[in-house]
């Protein structure tokens, strides 16, 4: 379950990074691929980017707790296997589909992301690694019949 524990720490770090983006402001939104509209709203002092980013951080925090629970580091959370499976599938889909979808979209936001192809490739690889952690955790829990 060490792999799932590492996965949990990485997702926890991603949650903290999302909080740092809120503090970092418009340039951080741009650098981390949130898009120009989010960066501009942040520059205007609107709350929308911070709320959306905080919600993403909250989801990532919860997902990290499920990884820690699956690894046995904290108490067993409700619907553990189901949650780990769903989280793993979400990361798998993000890892597999984000880059190809860039080439099938005509939206200006997607054109902007095409300019950040290296960022998208790196984050896709990270998401595939995270998917592997969660899905391996599910497999191990089913093998243990826990």
C-alpha cells in the first residue's frame, strides 16, 4: 500500500498547490493552465476563480484522504473501494484524454492550452501515475477482501 500512500501525498500536494494558486493570483492562474478568463477575473478581484479553485482543492484533499484510508494510514472511510475506483478512473480519463481533446476543440481556451503542450503532457503523465496508484489500491483491497 506504499504506492497508494505516495499517491495520497501527491494529491495532497496538488490540493495545497491549488490553494497557493489562489494566493499567487492571476499569473499563477495563467501558468497553471486555468485559462485567461480565470486570470482576468482574478485581476478584477472577482471571487469566482478563488471559489472554483478552492472547490478543486477541497475535492483533492478528500481524494487524498481516501488514498490514505486505502493505504491503512487513517481509519476506513465510507465506500472506500468505490471511491478509490471512481477517483482512479477520473485520473485515468484526465491522463488519457486531455491532450487528444486539445486537437478536437475549436474553443479559444483550447487554443491557449495547445500553446502549453508541455504543461499538458506533464500533468497528463502525473494523472496517469495517480490513476495507477488509486486503481492498484482498489485491486489490493479486493485481493485482501477488506
